């Protein structure tokens, strides 16, 4: 266990606290079992270590460990928790839990047997964490760490801090809000950068290498995370790669399961399963009539890549600007509220309808609808029911 403490202290000393994700303020840290899920690269490890550095006691009271550490090839997680507690420990931070076999059952036992321990765990395999809900039901409180919002990207890139907005604030006060923000920076200049490389914090390491690293991260999720949860063969993974390639070159599109099945050489049932895997791994995003995601009886009306950066990283063709705009809108808004398919317009959010387009986009297609708005790219400040698209990146 000494080696784990040594690694923890080294990581803690290297962790910057100059920028904290908004989720860190939304989590109720008083819960005794907290789970944080999120795609690879979202920043879960940094969030954990920042919480430890800013809010948790030092010494032997707090311990961080990644469950892919070689320590766990010979030691059980439950035994670590037992020893840590007996030596006066109170806060156990566990990273990459899906790397440890039977982790959810052992966490359940730790929670039940050691009432004076607080456990905070993270996992990059969202599928894996969602499957563990049965073991951890009524015990764990789960949160999801999304990629950077445009608001967070501005903060980490420029040092300017802006408050989170609600949908009602954007609809009612977008002119004044946009005018205030535009006195501090040029939002469109940064917005173009964000669409290409700003979703995951590791863009700070090397902007030019970001597309390649993003593609490698997706590949690792397919070859490592997915087989850890589902019995998928190498040939199935290659079929999923082919399916992702087809989607990346075609989005957004209304999925024709029969044609996709013929193109990829897998049957309809298996294809639907593969689409679900890609959506659960936050690689693609379905747009549904209800806005609440895939069910056994519902297929998506449209399919998008999960966020705009993927369009630049995975597609070999020229990125379509309309696709980029729509992908940004659904990605940012759906992080905080359900976004549904609209028969008229592009998206429906509750009673509101939204059309997404460029600066010349008009309301003609939705003018007859109540509560209808245009989210327009390439404008700094809107007017009446025409709102700058970039402002929809301020919800978290």
C-alpha cells in the first residue's frame, strides 16, 4: 500500500488547480459512494485529484489509486479498503474501476461493511458503469463528466470566467448576454477553434496532435473498453469500425437499418446492437422523437457523431458546416436537458423548436410555430428570436 501512497502524492503534486470543471461544483460530495462516469479523456482523473487537493485531508486520511495499477494483480480491492480504514483512512478515490474484475460487487461490500469510508470512483467505460447500477442500486450516486462546454473552453483558453446559463436566460436575454461577453473577447474566433479541437481538455497538450490523439482514443475504446464489457470478437470490432466509418462519412443521416446491414455485412439485430454500443461509448449520438434515447422499440430519427471534434478527426471528406453546427447544438444542450427530433425545424426542447443554420438563416420554415427560434452561426449578437449559436455552449 505504501507504493500506492507514493504514486498518489506524486500525482497530487503535479495536479493544477487553476481551472476546475463545473461538475465539481454540482456534485454533492457528502454522499458516501459517488461514481463519476465519462468518456476517455474527459478529465475524470484531474477532477478527482483536484477534489483531494482542495477539499480532503492529507496524510493517511485520503488515498487515490488507479485500478489498472499492477498492485491489483496480487491484491483485492476489498482488502485495500480494509487496511486503509484500519490505518485511519476515510476517503478512498478509485480511478478506472472498470479495469478491475468484479469491481461493483466489491464496492458494494466495502460500502456495506465500512460505514466510515467515503468512496469516490470513476470509469471510462460508460457501458460498464451503467451495467453496474444493479449491484450499486440505492448506494451509489452517479454523475457524468462531459467534455468541455464552449463556456469552459473559453475559461481554460482565455482566462475569462462566465456564469452558466439556463435555457430561459438565453431565450429572454441573449442580446444583453452576448453584448457583455463580446466586450471581453471575440466569441466567433474561439468558437471555430472549439469546434475543431476544444471538447477534450488534452487539447492543451498539443493542438496539432489533437485529431490523431482523438482517433486513437476512439480506437482504444473499441478494442479495450468494449470487449471488457461485452463478448465481442475481433471480427465484430472490425465490423463496428466499418460501421463508424460509414456513419462518419454520412452524418447526419436518417438510418436505414436494411441498407446499413447490407453495407456492413451484419444482420439487422446485430447492427442495432452495434449502434447502441457506439452511442453508449459517446462516439455517436442518436436524435429521437422522445428525446430520451434509444429503447428496444425506438430507433433514432437521425444519427450524429457525438461532438463536432469527431467530424474533423474521423471523416476523410471535407467537413460539412451544417453537420458541424447541428452536432454542436445537440451535444451542448443535451448535456443538461433532453433534445428531441422535430417534424418541423431541426430540434425540439420541451415546448420550444429550434432551427440551426448560418447568419442568413431566417425563420420562414418555422415562422408559423409558437416558441420557435433560430440558432445562427457567424453572428456575435442576435436579435429577437435569432440567437447566436455559440451561446448554446454556456449551459454547463
